[in-house]
């Protein structure tokens, strides 16, 4: 299932507290400087419409969340959700996630990294574009603090199995650690919009998490 068209956002909405262009940032990125406090940091790679970001910032006010999204209209849409929510602990960045992790994030600065339903790049000749590659995952490991978690969900079993094998065989993570499917209590009680669509159509979601050990 591909992405659906976005609803229009208010062009007058002030996104200055929740949106940045990666090309305008000077590395290294300082979450402490941006949010104005010392707090646990979580990074989401590929935020889509921003359901995880808006829910997580609301439910975990003691943590700060940074999302990176390559599609500009989705990054702005997710930033608009944050702005309308009034939560000040979320930032959307428009740009390439691999560049952001590699060039902007310091070692052991994040408490968690989230990768939900990344593009599977179905065609064999496009597989090299998959985000869950060894170089990217080594950067995820580098930026995580000891005891930090990588959360990875997908609806594509082949992609799931391939990524888990890479994580188990080539990278110093402990896992996979199973993640149970939690019941939803309302229409948007899902980790992402993509999870909602899969579950409403009674389709499987493959979930795992990996721990960075000291």
C-alpha cells in the first residue's frame, strides 16, 4: 500500500518551533541547544504523517523527539501536527536520514531509534536503497547510548527477515526482542498510520527491537 494524499495544512501555522531543513543545519546537531534542556532523546527515521511523533511527544513530555523525513510535504505535515498539539518536545527535519545520522549526530547521544514501515524498494535492482543496510545500522548503533533500543517494524516479512539477519550476524546488538501487538482503544491508537492501515485490513505487522549492550 502506498502513501495516501495529505490533507491541506494551514499555511499561516507557525512551524518555526517544530521544523528545520537539514541543508540549513550546521553539524553537530545539539538537541540540548534546540529544546533548551537536558532530556532523553529519541530519533524517528521516516516519519510519514507524523502519528508516532505527535503521540510520543504528548505521552512522554519528559523526553525530546527528533524526526527525519526525506519527503518535504510529509515532514511539514508532521511538523504541523506537532505545532497544533502545542507540545514543545518534538522537531521534524526534512532531509536524508543517512546523512543526518552520519554527519550531524554525535556518538551515544540517543536513547532510542525508531524505524517504522520503511520503503521496501521491491525491485531487486533497487534493494540497495533500503534504509536498513549495514552502513545505516552501524550509525544507529554509534548514536545510541548503551542500553538504548532500536525499534524496527515492517509489513514485509522478507525485509523483516533480511534486516534481522543483518542485525544478528553483523552488528553488536542484543536481540531480536519480541514486541507484542497491543490492542487499540481508539481510532488513532496505533504506532503509525501505516500500522493502523495494516491492522484494519487484518494484515500482518512484523515487530522487533534490539538493545545496544555496553
